[in-house]
C-alpha cells in the first residue's frame, strides 16, 4: 500500500508502553479491535463507508527523535507501511507541503494514489502535530490507479517525560472502488497498525544511531 509522504520535522532498555485511557476520545466512540506489540488500534463504531481508526502507543524515546523521523523525507519508506515512492510537489510559507504518493494495495485491487496536503509543526512546547488531507484537484488522472474518495489523518506526538513520548494517529479513509470483505480488515486495520509499528522501530533505530554517534564523538574528544 503506500508510496507516501514527504516532509514532516538502542539500545538502552527499549520498551513500548501502552497508553491508558483515550485522551480526547471516549470509549463509546471507539472499539478496540487489535492489541499487539504494545500498540492499541481502535475502530470507529459508526457504520459508514468511511473507515476510521485510532492507533495509540508510547515509546521510550524523546520527542525530538520521533519528529526527526517524521521530518525526514527519505525515511517514509522505512515506517509507512508499503510505502514505495513519493514525489514532493511544492510547499507554502504556511508550513503546507504537497506530496504525490502511490499506495500499494493487495491483489486484485488497483493501487491508490493522490496528492496530500501535509501540515506539520509544534503546537506548543512538547507537542508536535501533523495533518494529512487528500487534494483531489491536484491529483492527475491515471487509468491504472484509483484516487481514494477520502483520506485524512492527524498525527499527535507528545513528550510525556524526559524519556517517553506518546504517539496517536487518527485516520479516516474511503478508498473508493469496491473492496471485497475479505480484504477490508487488511486495509483498514493492518495498514495503519503496521505503519505505527514501523514508526516505533524507525524511531528506536534513529535513537540508537544518535547514541552511538554521540558516544563515538565523546571517545574522540578524550
């Protein structure tokens, strides 16, 4: 599924810790459908054609490390599930970035593609947010690909303490076209879940590399 994104901005005991209660959401709005590798995935209880998921996790890494991964345009293929390629189109002074993506969908479905408007930045000290919105008017027509009816996402990253960061991804997707029932769970649960899992792994690898670089620099100086 994915060829997405451009831009956004170990091993001490490495642990992921589950988030407890939902912060800005009530349990009545969401149903826990998957819990693995210390990641919780919730599905909206609303019965619509749109698939809404909420993924929550915590990681023993500072906020700056996670943001560094999200802000690296070359790192998307390392954490965005089935991300194969992206093409940066433009950016504005308002911190908006436009990126063309193609997302690999399982056979026999056609891949999805589109242009995403990505906005990112610190909302306040210790809180980083990214939003993704599909822009239909900027997406070129391609008979071999399908443009989703809707794709929006919000990533909220918050420093909990000196070593722990919480990550929350809220995701709404209507992929367009006909999706067989036997593939719906894969697309609407496995894809966002694996993206979160890969983001955690990429952040820990980045933290380990940074720690090794710091240690190497220290050894050279003494």
